[in-house]
């Protein structure tokens, strides 16, 4: 059973920042625009963060596929650790 919202996800700009939406247009995450807490953010960084988050379901799928295909110790260990972090295991 998945603990996360199933993908695919997409990023979309609104007046307050970037929203990460699933296929039903439900917001699964937000990357707010510049704030007083982090004035170093710029438009390119905000958009890059949103795109990275939106690609998470596909990246997780790809990593699982790589693990199934590659049985090289350090690749498997690195991929396994990343999947466990993503799935909070």
C-alpha cells in the first residue's frame, strides 16, 4: 500500500507560488514564493524545486526498476536507501 499520493504529478504556478498537483488536480505539495524567512529564493530556484518535487513519483518508479535490473552491490544499496527514505521505512 502506498503512503504517498500516486502520480503522475505536475507543477503549476498560482499567485502564491508553485503547487504540485496530482492527476485529479488535488494539491499534494506547495513551493511558496519568496518569503521573509528565505529571501534568497528566486524564480528559477522556486520553479526548479517544484519540478523536482513533481517528478518524484516517476523517479521512485525508475529507481525501483533499476533495482530490479541491477544487482551491483553499491548501486542496489544506494537505490534501496533512497527508496526507504522516500517511503519512510
